[in-house]
C-alpha cells in the first residue's frame, strides 16, 4: 500500500506505529456500533445453551434487540450510554497490538513474498502476506480480544478495569482462558485481513495503475469502502462464531467448530449473519477512518523525519 506520492516512503517502524494509532482512532469512532453488533450476535445465546443441554432444537424464543439503531437505543436506555463504550479500553489495547502487526507489517511481508510491483499485482501473494500477519497478530494479542468481547457482551459481568480483568480471567479460567477462541479468531482475522487488506490494496493499485485517481483522500475513501463491504460479506459467519465462543462460559462448547455446528443446528444458517447491518456499518466506517488515518499518519511521520534530518544536518 503506497502511502506518499512524493516518494518519501515511511519506514517499517512508522507503518507499525501508524497502523496502531489509526486503528485506535477508528476503534474510538465505531465502538458503539461494534457493541451493538456484539449484542445482536449473542442474542439468544442462553437459550441455545439450554437447548444444547436438553437436546431440544429451538430457535431463539426472545428478542431483546432489533436492528442497529434499536439495539443502541435499548442499551443506552437500560444500561446507560457509557455501556456502549465499555469495550473501548481493551479495544484500544487490541488495536495497538493487532493492527500494528497485521497492517503495519503487511507491506514488509508482502515484499518478502515478492509482491512489490504495482504494475504486476500478485493477488495470491497479497493473500499469503495478509494471512501471515493475521496469524502473527492473534498469536500475540488474543487476550485483548477476549477482554473486549467480555466487556461488550455483559457490562455487569466485569466491574473492574480492563487491566485487572486480564488477571481475573487468568485466575478463574487459567492462562488458557485468555487465549480462548484463538483458532476461531485466527480464522476470522485471516479472513478479515485477506479481504480487507487485499481488497483495499487491489482497488487502490487498480486506480493508480490505470491513472484513474491520484493517491489522495478520494481514492483512499473508495478503496476503504469497498474493503469494508467485501470483508463484511465474507467474514460475518466467522465473526459470529468467534463472538459466541469467546463469550461462552467454560465447557459450553467443545471447540470453535462445535460452536458453529450448534449454532447452525439450533438457530439455522441465518444465525451466522446476526448483526450483519451494524457489522457492515461498523466495518465500512472503521475501514474508512482507519485507512485514511493510516495513510495520513505515514505521511506525517515521513515529513517529521525529513524535517528532523534536515535540522540535524543544518550548519551551525
């Protein structure tokens, strides 16, 4: 993903920091939508768990949340507006870890795989690079995802701060509790990364290659919107399973695959797309804010580096 048409290329460290900061900004902007998405995804989960125990096949009997706006209104009315921001701190922890690795290192890994020529795009190598950085991100930062989901799913379940909650989960569920759902999350993040980064990169490269748009705000917006839509369509089923599995009490599901099977068995295929609208609005908005911030932060850091270099070489 080229970042500066003037030729001042940001270093790997600049990309790493820019990705984490840009993703944190996007997280702060979209966290209420994300909370609504999580609530819609886990709606009826208690009924599903009861049905599993009793062997009854039954759809969700009660509907508390309806649609994105309705869910946000219900949460604000019954639990307070602050509840919609309960997952913000672990969400920022998550983005500083996840995005810095999966986005900040993407160009470097893509180059390692041999895809650096904008005039000769290699989609399979882009996908390989995105999957590699996605797996790396989850392996390192899974606990931040677990805590964020717990905060968003049940505001009253954890009353301490985010940092203390890491310890609470570790003591009550063991260290493995902090890495609960790591494989569903790897599947989800690899899917998201492979669609989000590859689609953004491909759309942007297409317009630049054919000189249809300059490497500026409009192109970043179009590329980010397209990436958000494609990512939502592809990743929603994996995202729903990941959310339910991470939020479930210990021993509810044997594995992420078992969670996916039970969800289909008791709720049908439409359950995989619960929260689709807020997920799309959230991912679309998140991608636009994140990628536009990411592009500008890279340029800012490159300019600051240039200024610092000129200042240090200026004769006294």
